[in-house]
């Protein structure tokens, strides 16, 4: 299914081998939560994120020692055939930024307004220019400048981010990605709209400190859903407390739901008194089976045939409960009635067949 999203025209910014903004599709980001100095743990987590579908990984660089590990982290990733741009998250200390750039970081996230003297800003800008790496600047609702506090919060947030942009522009630097971060959904939407109207730099969007899984999924889906449909998002992070792999899974599901990415769509009914098998466990099993799939495939899992006949026919493959077992649908047709266990085996067999067909078609198209 096509999506109706028309993306705003933003500048293209190169991060490693990837483009953010311009005509590029929305990229998925996440962030490690390991101690960056622990190279093996950090590399392991970056690999897990990339395996899950993450396209840009941010690592915290709280001190010089962490920044000095960037090169070795990149080398270890190369040995493992993991190719992903790394973004260094830096606060205040320009020496960390310089060290990270020297060590081969692909992008830095630092606010020039927090660096201190003009000389320090000039040095960071010069180093970033020499290596051709972009700088992400922005504002966070938790640390708004005092002199902007009289403004409505979303506007203050946007203006604080734009202030950082202007500092870089003043130093002749325009390889910029902008982010305005709030943990409030409405503030996130309004502040991003504001910035998108003023500058054409690509926007990194996400609800910050969105909370644990449920809270984040709801907040992030609303804010990102609205902004994606308005064409404002160039790259995104769904922030979730806990294992960052969940952030990637959620981001992929969001983009698939908006028809911006290919991926599986597992439809399952909410169950009721008519349900004849454990819909939830079958749906979870099916979701696991197709979790790494990057092709469109619609699978329906329905507790009975009351709605199942119609809905199952829209799916590539499906299963629905009947009095003595289940029926299995394949490409709009009921292909048989089975005992539950046999039906489940048939369902998985058909899913694998569809995936193999898609893979073969993909290979033949080259
Ligand atoms: Fe109930 Fe059947 Fe609808 Fe599932 S599909 S909720 S079992 S009526």
C-alpha cells in the first residue's frame, strides 16, 4: 500500500555512508547504554542494534577516555562486518569532541552554546569541517535558557535549538542536523513544526525520556506519527527505558505501519467468547517467525471465522478457529480445515513458502 506522506524538502547531510534528509528515507537511530570504555560490551550492543535494524548508533562520550575508544570500537565492528555510522554524544567539553573526531567518529552531538569560548567552538567546527562530519545541535525541554522562559514552551524549545544553529552558521558551518526534545507529546509536535518552518536542516525527531515500553510506545507513536505524516521527520529515535533493541523494533513497526517500510503485518483479533484457540500465543509465535523479515507479508490470526472469513481473505496467509479446529487461508482462499496443531504447522509452512518466493523474486530481479 502506498503512503501519502510528502516529505518536506530538507538538506541532505552525510553521516558515514548514509544520508539523513534530502530524498533519503527516514533512518532509524538508537543509542547504546553500555559504558563506552567497555569496548566489547559496547560493540556487542551495537551489533545487536544493527542486527535488529538500527541504521545509526549513538554512543555516549562522557569523558576523554571514552572518546579514545572510538577507533577501536570501529575496528572491532569492521572485523565483525558491522557497518553503521557512529554518533558521539558529547556535553560541554570541546576536547572530547576533538578527540572523537580524531578517532573517526561519523557525527557528533554537541551544542556550541555549551562549549564555552569562541576559540573552542572554532576548533570543533574546524575539525568537523576537515573530516567532513556533521554536527547535531538542539535543545531539550529540561535545560531551556532562562531568557527564553517567557515564551510558550514549544517556541522556547525551538528558539533554543535555532540559537545553536545560528552559532554554527556564524562560524561558516552548515553540515547540521537539528533536534528539539521534550518528554511531552504536544510540545514535541509543536516545537518540531516550528523549527521545520524556519530552517531546512534535517530533523532528528523523538520524544525524549519517553519512559518504559507502554508509555514510550504511546507517546512516541503519537508524536512521531503526526510529524512523519506531516513530512517533517528525517531520522528518528524512539526512546525507551531498558534494552535499546526495543527502540529499533518499535521504530521499524512504526514505519511499517505508516507504509514507509516493507515489513510484516500480523493481524490478530482481541479474542472473545467465540475464540477457539490461544490467539495471543499463536500471534506471538508468528511475530517471532517473521521478526527479521523486510518484505511485506500480511498474516491474520483470528479466534473464529465470524470475522475471519472476510479479514483472512485480505491477508497473504491466515488461520481462524472453527468448531473442530482451524481453517487456514492462503492468498484469499481457504485451503483446508485442520486440527489445531496441524493447522499451525501448515500456517508456518505457508509463511515460509511466501518468504522463500519473495526472496527468489528479489534475487531474480538483479
Ligand atoms: Fe471473537 Fe472471532 Fe472476533 Fe476473534 S474474530 S474477537 S474470536 S468474533
